[in-house]
C-alpha cells in the first residue's frame, strides 16, 4: 500500500501495482471497457493528520502532480493511476487549475480543480479528519493521494492516446492499443 485513492465510493487503498509507469499501455474497450479521468495527485512530503486539518494544511505538507485515473467499466472503481514524473509545490489555487481529458487527440471533457470538494486539497483534508475521528493514524510521508476524479470517467474505445492536460500541472498520458 503506497497511498489512497479518494472518490465518491469513499477511499480505497492505492497499491504499487496500480501505478502505471511511463510507457504503460491501456487496452481499448474490447475487454473490460476501461474508462479514464483526470485527477490531481498529492505526494506527501510530511505526515498529515486531523482533526482540524484544512486544505491549506494539506498544501503546506504536499507537492502536486497531474494524474490520470483508469477505472473499471463501472466508472467508480479505480484500477490504475498514472501521474506526471514531476511534482510542483502546492502553492497556488488548485481550485482554478483547468483540466482537459483527451482521447485520440480530441478533447472529450473539461473541468477545473473546484470540481473536487471546491478544492482538491479539501478532499484530502476531509479524509484525514475522518480518519482521525475514526481513531486511524495519520497519512504518512511518502504516500500518494488521488484527490478524486474531476469528470465522469470516459470509456476508452479506440487506439491512440488518453491524456489529462492540466494548465499548471502539465500533461500525463497513456498509450491506448
């Protein structure tokens, strides 16, 4: 377990086998109908813990990177994530960061960071506070937190490339075969 994936169904463990490395390929929809969506990924530089954690507290302890989530055909269960090799300090307003989802070079969805709890770091803060209320430990330095999907996942139906393009965070993509 290397972190957490937040979403509408709650939080799930993120394992190293779910992280898709550079050069990873995604099969087109003939088997299992994968779907993709952009998300903001948080990389913890120090432990964070509730109660009382705020989005500002999350940003002070993390770096952020562009992310692309792969879901099962239910569109909810995240089965894989790919995130940019570079991360930035979380010192700007993530609620205003725009994101495009491209399939085969065509823009199929758009969103802003505000689509996740008003601010992606707010979702992480709420999760840490809920863990504290339940008596669970802190989120640990080195963990990766997927803040949630910015758009409804879109089915991957043809070969090409799936890409999440973020204004300030850059682009992350997967080849689709």
